[in-house]
């Protein structure tokens, strides 16, 4: 059981703003220090088509959910969404994301470990940098908001993509990596994090 759990994988992408803000090392160190293992990494210049494919792994459901979240953000600032349906808003966000993601090089990574998916989401923070917690990457290193993004009809610039659930992670990983890009290896700290006895410390 525990062995199986420690193989959970998640896709993280440092988006073009993260690269341009010189935050690669800082971001990697956040995931590294919590105990996750980096099993693949590559710098890519995404095409808008690949970015679209990436965001469409969630399908119609993602379009609806992201549109609903956007409508709630309009409501919170006392405005009404200019879109007729959640889906229309979702499509607009998808198009904006394709532009955002292909604006420059990105760093795609696969992180592995127990609870990798929720752990990375927790460390990364929520979608809106302004509204998310201090101590998270999005909360600490940038300042964008729904208000700023909506005013210019662009994506929220939040430095990072991180998979939301196991199905999303599996599909997203297949978009950015081939099976032989992924390196299976033992990390010495796994003995301390996961081994039932913590054997091997004393001579
Ligand atoms: P997350 O990246 O936190 O999982 P979503 O999957 O809901 O967020 O959305 C994907 C990306 O689309 C976000 O990271 C953000 O860059 C952009 N985005 C989401 N909602 C909005 C919005 N209402 N306005 C502008 N951009 C948005
Ligand atoms: Mg998401």
C-alpha cells in the first residue's frame, strides 16, 4: 500500500512568467525540500496547439468549472460576468491560456512521491495569486488577480501549472513526456520518509 502511494506522479509546468521572473530555482526548491522526487524535466517552447491540448484534458467539464469559477470571481467584485454561459467564459480562458503558455519557454517537470498531487497543489497555492495564502509559491512570488486579468481579457499569470487530480496528471504527463523521458531511481531520503523501520542509520 505505502509502496504504491509513493509512486504518485504529478505534472508541474513553470509557465513563461515564472521563467522570466527568474524563479526556476526557487520553485524547484519548494517541491524538492518537502520530500518529492524529480523524475523528469525538460525545457519546451510550447505551441498554442499543445497548450490547448494540455488544458483540454479536462474536457467539457473543465470548460464549465473554470467558467463557473470565473463567474464567481466577477460576483465577488460586485460585477456580472459578460459571458452568456460558463462554457463561453471557459472557452475564452482556454484561448487566453494558449497565448499565455506559448509566450516563451516553459519548464515541464514530473514530481513523484506520496500525495504528490495534493501536496504540490498545497505548496503552489490557489489560482489567483492575490487571493491565495502567504507561504504558497503563487502567494509569495507574484501579484496577479481576477480583476487585473479580466480588465485585459488575459489569463491570470500565476507562474505554475500543477495537475489537479490523478486522471488529469496521467493525461497531462502523456502530452509533455515520452515514457523513456521518465527516470526511475531510488532517492536516498526515501528510507527516512517511507521505510517502516528507518533501518540503516546506525552502524
Ligand atoms: P489552476 O491552474 O489553479 O488549476 P484552472 O485549472 O482553473 O486553475 O485554470 C487554469 C489556468 O487558467 C489558471 O492557472 C490561470 O492561469 C487561468 N485562469 C483560470 N481562471 C481564470 C480566469 N477567471 N481569468 C483568467 N485566467 C484564468
Ligand atoms: Mg487546473
